[in-house]
C-alpha cells in the first residue's frame, strides 16, 4: 500500500509524533492508522512527543576533540533537570551527538533552521538536472523531493543516519533517549572546528 502525505499528516495530527516517525509507523503497519498509532506508542515516540513542549533549562556543553587534535566539536544539549544532566545515559548521548557532528559535518540542527532561499536553490538545481537528463515532466517533482530528502540527510543533524547505527537517525536516537530518560531533551547548538579552516 502506498503511504500518502495525507495519511502521514492525519497520523501526525492524531498523535503529535514527527513526520518521519509517522511515515515509518504507517509503512510498518501497512497503512493501518490505529495500528500505526499503537506502533508509535510502543516505540515511546508519543511519550517523547508529549514532552517536547516542556522547558529545557539545564544540560551540558560538551567538548569533543578527535584523536590527532585537528578536529573539535562543542555542543550544547539541554534537558529539564540538573539530575538528568549528570546522568551517564544523558552524557553518553551528548558524546554520541558530538562524535556525529565531528564525523558527518552537518550545517544545521534541523530542517527548520535551513535558509529557505538555499532550499529553493537546491530544488531549482535538481529540477534543472532532471530536465537536462530528459526525465518525464510528471516524475520531476518526485525526483526533486527525493534529492531534497538526501540533501537534508547530509546537512541536517537530526536527519543524518547515526554513525554507530545507520538504520537510525539522530532524531530517532533523541526520541529514544527522551522516552528512556523521561525528560525533554533538546540539541541547542554546536560548533565544529577543523585546524586550518
């Protein structure tokens, strides 16, 4: 069964879970809305989504220096309480995020912080490439959307495949940590430094 954008939107409105989580849930359950909602609940995604609006005023700034001392990352990750900020599970998550930034070199944390003009420029380039390749007009939009998704996976930290487990994204990892720890967690900002850049 084809999972449509309308189905994803309906499940998202019903559950409050993220778009990609909703799409995955619908794919796993063959498009069954009720089973998809249950799937999200089982995965702890709904629990995490409910915590997303809670204030995150604690946390840590973590510094990661890659072996060889030529690459470093500073990342700020926030949580709700200082108790969690001192928790080993939280700190290990922050370290994984810093290592991800060092290895994958994202430009931004999420899609929403990307410059809209840059997104439009990318779409224009992909459309021109498809036309130049002689692709039929009716599939050009799908090609552009597919290439744009790949672009997001390259430049948006939350969309990137996790370096230790490429079957999961950083957003999946964040959602799991929120469900396990029981507090809202937010990756606030980061800076990546490479010697000579």
